């Protein structure tokens, strides 16, 4: 059945869900027992302070599905029975047997070489590669650059971009779509659009999947797609290239396990972030907390120090599932996280909620009411730790930085946290999303703060010797870092003509392009 999947308005209904008795007229429904996350029906606001007398929640403890055809039928818009349970994880796995679903790269040599040519892979001849060969440091005239030990493209992001390039080569004559930006980097997304891969964007009314036809190729981005989007594409018999990072899939498995235990998933993340939207679609019940302040409110509510009205006034309605009842749904909880959040904050939130539940139910009953699984992404952790190390020697003159440059997309959550570290350590930090942010003629930079403010700073590079720490977000190709540093060098030396690339053979180039840092391996 062809229809428009409207995530933002919650208009795509795959299976009726329990309806609150006081709100029958509002026609609230959820998809296969799992409500849409981004925005709710307008009537949500009219009853969010009331106690909902909803029917029993959908039970996800279903028996193992033996026939993929049966499961796919139950997941389709036309075949879902009202009283049937839906196993999202089993549905995703069953896609492997359709012949229209791929989730592994092919390591195609030509695709890797084209990525290098386009500057959307790892650096194999440029400045970043040469800095790595030189102890992560570079001296260019008066400027000393110190590259963070861990930086830039993570394995999952590079893998996603590679799979998109391979999809274009594998299906040269078919229409290619992607359900969102492949990663949060403007230069990479622009490259894909130049290759005629069309992004299905949400322009305020939800994503329009009507353009996708049977046999079209649809790429799912690195941070994943919701179960509802996968169901829509399966109904349309589209070919799916699933580039979801395995670390994100790990979080999905965690919330799915929590759902099977009838626990509410408390997700440390941002409710509007695409990854968190996808993660929430794998949960039966969820509450999304953005930071320590919101986590503390949950702790206080569990301890009886807030009313229901205060709870619903405090949290945005998109931060919890439809029909959320804090008195019932916070009796048993599990912890998960958006993979790009600060590791330290996720750990603190886990400890805070564990302590709150222990005080509520006692040590003997804690395991029945609280579960936690380590879903912190190693790549995110390594990049954060590397920046802490870079800015952690300001009391040592020989290692102190004059400033930090953070390179990454302005909509990148993990990059914002790298910027945040420098700011908290009182190191002047400039977050840019590409070389166009720097005007070499006027020594002016347009940059973003960790709290989202766009700023313009003149004379940002002082005269004389400088030591600059450099890092980049997990969605940032090395070429972006190299282009930004070229602008820095031009400001300090108007005669700068660029960094001479390494001279390597074609065989060495191919080997280097296919090489992945050990930290990125599954």
C-alpha cells in the first residue's frame, strides 16, 4: 500500500494502539504498539495532565517467528491485526531474507578510490595523514598544530559513506534515495546529492515517501531509521541499503531487551535527534532525558518530590511515549543512550537513577526494577578523551594550547560535545563546519558555540607564534580538517601555496584507502 509516511505529524498508522478512555475522540494511535516520536497529535497537549485509563500495553514477549513471510505480513500496513504483538527486532532481522536488504559493505576498490578523490574518506596523502606520520603534530611557519590522538571519521560513519558510494555503483540506472542526511556533514551530503542520491527531508509536514517506487534503492543513514520507516519501505518493495552504525544497533537491542522485561527505557539523548527517534521506535515505553538537570528531575519524581502536573510541565511531550504515566512507567526502568552524548554524563545519569531505584525498592529488589547495559560508543568516548588530554596541560608551557579548532557539521551532536570540553577548560575554541567559515582576507571566523550560538570573531588569529589544538567530529572527513588548516596557514602567511601531498603508488593508495583504524573495528 502506497502512502505518505508522516513522522512529524504521526499520521502513518500501521496498527491501532490502546486509546485513553477520556480521549477516544482524539483518535490517538501508535504504530504497531510503538508510537511515533518526533511530534504528537495536537490533542496530546489537551490531556497530558490526566490519568489515562488505557488498555493493557502491547506485550512484546512473542514467540520466535519462524516464517519471515508471516512476520513481514504482520509488519505491513495492510496486514497488521489489532491484537497481534509486533517484534521490531525480529522484523528487522527478517528483512535479510527478502532479497531486498543489505547491511554490509562490499569493500569495492573503485568506490574507495572515488571517496578519496572526492575527499570523503580517510586522508591517504594529505596533511592529516602526514601529521599522523609525524606524531600528530605539524609545524608550518609560526603555527604549530597538534592533532588530537583520536579525531574525525569513526568506523561507522566511514562505513556508511562507503556503502552509499557502493550503492551508486551497484545500481547505476536506478533511483537512489536516502531517508535523511547520511551523516551530519554538509560536504559529504552535497557529494551524494551530486551523485543523484536524493535526500528525503522532513520539511515540517513529515517525510514524503510517495516518491519511492517499487524497485527504488533507499539508503538508511548511519544513525539509523525508525522501525516505521523500514516498514513503509518494505511495503513498497524498495531495496534497502542499511548503513546503520553497529553501535547504534547495539542501543536498539538494549531498549528492545528492556521492553521484553516490561521496563521503561530512560534514554539519555535529544528527543529531536534522528538517532534517538529511531531508538525510541524500538522501545515500548520510553522517557528521553537530555542532561543531568532532567535526570535529577526524574530522580526527584521517583523519590516522591514532584507531582504529576510538575512532571508534565517540565518535560516536552515529545520526550515520552504516548500515554506515558510517570507513576506506573517509572516503577521499572532501563538505561540507554544516544551514542553521541558525553560519556561522563551518561555514566552519572545511570548512577543517579540506580541510586534512586535502590532507595525506592531496596537492594534486594533492585535487579527486578533497574537494568543497565553499556551502550556508550567507543569512538565517541575516544574522541572526547583525546580532547580532554589536549586541553589538560595548560599549566605546562611547552604543551599549553593557545586555542582549539573543532571541525564538524553544525548539526552534529558529537561535535558539539567536543567543543564543549574546550569551553569548559577555558581554552579559546572555535567550532567551524568547513573552510568557508574562515575569511583569510579579513582574519575573520564564523563559528558556533556548544550551546548553539553562531558568532563572528574578527582578528581571531593573533600575530606571532601559535600552538593550535585540532580535532573533528565523528562525521567529519579528513579533507575538511585539511581545508580549514589551509585557511589558517594562509592568514599567517599570504605566500602559502598548500601542503605537498605524499607521493605513493596506486597500490599503496588503494591499501591506505581501505585501511581502518583499529578503534573502529566491530
